């Protein structure tokens, strides 16, 4: 499916977050996107006039890429607004790479913004009625992921303590990240005894509700070589969608990450054993377990044991969600862009106390909807080309 | 253009109003289709036959929702014996008593005001 894309043909050269957490009163999603765009262009030394490809996705504007182009005062010939939930930005990377390879654009900016904490979740995304789900009042998305967790616990004996270990590891990473929302330590007992949301999840098994945004800049490998900072080359990417609604997910214990990961590994000519920093979309604690399994870091059903005992925490054997993740760093509605930002920073060696030593290959895995859309991007330093 | 097909949702809800859990069967695919639609998602065929479920199924996945106000309640995915899955809830027992593998039987939650009828389940032993 992705055989048209050339390994290392494009690179992420600029990354930036907008303001995060609880942003200043009155800031719009376009203000946040524009903050991200300005900072990401500064990060790589390119200018707005260089941008000829523009991508965005947000739940708070129906025609967001038009709004963003207007705001920025640019008229890029190539636009993209694929919106498949939190993994949209991993899709955008593949689409930008394709457009660059075809000569449809050369400098693509991918932007995101959300003010869901400031305006409230109900304002930030319109409620959709599904006649086959809405009558049962699932608390979405939490209940959908909770159903998947129930199945994993039933089939593989995964425990609530193992789920909690994911939240605790994320918190330990977050304490090493000055930009993280959460500032205090967390214990397994504290996760288990927090307010129940949708069994088996307490509020600490669920991602944060923050504001935030950001942007990344993607360009051709040739142009990337001449820019300010070391480029993060796109070695592989893959996408898979298995359903939209949780009642249509074929097997609640196997996600599309299996397929997207295989495609990305194949294109990158790498395997899980080569990945040094693993950035996984942890909207809920079960996600990390499912994606570690489906992306081949452990066998199916063994994810619960794998995340226990600090294995994915700082000083553990596998560096997972090194920014603190959606569970403890930030989660402004759709989190996928932040996975890419952190993966690039790890490859550049910019991460201070949370830096993974000699990081040459990083993986960003986006998830959208209710385990619905999965997209994997494998990035590497110049040494991996 | 003449209207040559009722909305699948309307047909489904009309069956529910008659205490029937209806689903579609695709002969080309040789399997059940749910939710009701105009094209078979396995073959692309538009030849979908309406059938009535016997109303027996097994809990595939379950959660207990804890709303900020009001009592906790069950949300479950049910695998019906005819080979289709749907979201529903299991009633007549405490929500945390609902468990994967439990045998359940369909009944109708009747229409209320503007809200159409929908299918719910109860444990087979108490139904």
C-alpha cells in the first residue's frame, strides 16, 4: 500500500508546541496553530513564504485548513485536512511525504490546536448521535476503551494494577518534562483508588483534558540537509482503519496498529528491536499495552506483564512515552502531533533529563476514534539512512 | 426518483416495535450483517435479507459507566447467536455482575416520547 513512498524521502525539520495546559483566555484554535507554526518555522529556519503545503485537523473548525491559511496570509497550492481523530497527524505526514515526492509541494506544515479545556469538552466537539450506541449512554470515548480493556483482562488475565503501571510510568516521565501538565508523583494505589469513570478505568487511567496545539514542518530530504537542526527522516509509515464505532471493531484485543506497524517496519526495513524511543498514543492505559503488543515489542497478551516493574518508566529497558504522554503531559483532544514532536526531539538529543541515550530510531504511533484509525511513523537520524 | 427502499434504520425500529430483533443476512457473504445498511460490508452486494434473531446471545465485552450524577449502569457488547454483535446493556442484575461469556436474552426497551425502541438484554436464567 505504501510502496510508493521512498524510505527517507522526506524529513521532519521543525517542531514546536503552542502554549499548553490552560491557555490564556480568549485564545482561539487558530491562535494556537499559528503559535505552533511560527515556532516550528523558527525551529528550522524556514519562513512562512516557503510554505506551499498546509495540513490541519481540529474538532473546533469544520474547514480548519482554510481558516489557518487565511490567518497565516498564505495561499499554499497543496492542502490536506484528513481527520480521523488523534492519528490524523500521522496520516498527514504520509500524505505530505507523498505530495512532496510528486512535486505538489516542498515545504509542508502540519498544525493542530484545541481549546477544549478552556471551552469545555462539549463545546470543543459536537455530539454525534449513533442510533445503535447512543441509547445505551456509553461515556465516549472512555467506555469504548474500557470495553476493550475488559476483553483484554478476560482473555489474557491483564489486571487493573498492570493498567495502573502504565499511568505511573507516564507520570515518572512527565516529572522529567518541564512542559508536562502533571507535576506530582503518582502511585499504583492512587490510580486504583481514584474516581471510577468506566470500569476498569479510574480518572487516572484516562488522558488529561488540556488545551494545546503545535506544528511540524516536513520537507524533502534534499532540502532538509541544508536546514538549521538535524533532520528526522521519515523511514517508514503505515496506516490502518478497522472500524469507526466500538461495536463494529472486529476483535477488541487486536488493533489496526498490527497492520500499520508492519507496513511502517517494512518500508523502514527495521523491526521493533531497532526502535529506541517509542511514542504511543496513550489516551487510556490499555492503549499502551495494546500498541506495545501490536507493534511487536512483546507478544499478544503479554503487554500487562511487560509494562510492570518499571520496564517502560525512566531507567526501564524500553523508553515509552518519554514526554509523559497523553496521561500526564498534555492531551488537547487529539494528541497525535505531540508524538511526532517528541520523537523528533529525542532524535535530536534535545530532551534533557528525559533524553534517551544515543537515540537513532524513534517510533510515533497515532490512534484515532475508539481504537479506529491507527498510523505509525518511524523516524531516524541521518545515520540511519 | 421513486423511493424504492425504506431506510434500514426505520425497518429495524419497526421490527423492534413488534418485539423483534431484526438483522440482515448477506447470501453472498454467507453471514449476518449488523447494523442494518444498504450495502453488504463484506461483498458490496445490495441483496440483504431481513431476518429475525432468536434473541439469544453472549456477553462479549462489558463496562460499568459511573456518571457524575446518578447510579452506575452497564454497557455491553453482545454477540448474538446468529453471528452479529451489537452494543446494548444487560438489565435485571447489578451492572458489575455482568460478565463476559454470560448468556443473555433480548427484550425490547419500548419507545418513550421521541426516543425509539431499542434492544436490551437480561441473563437467560432470569429472563
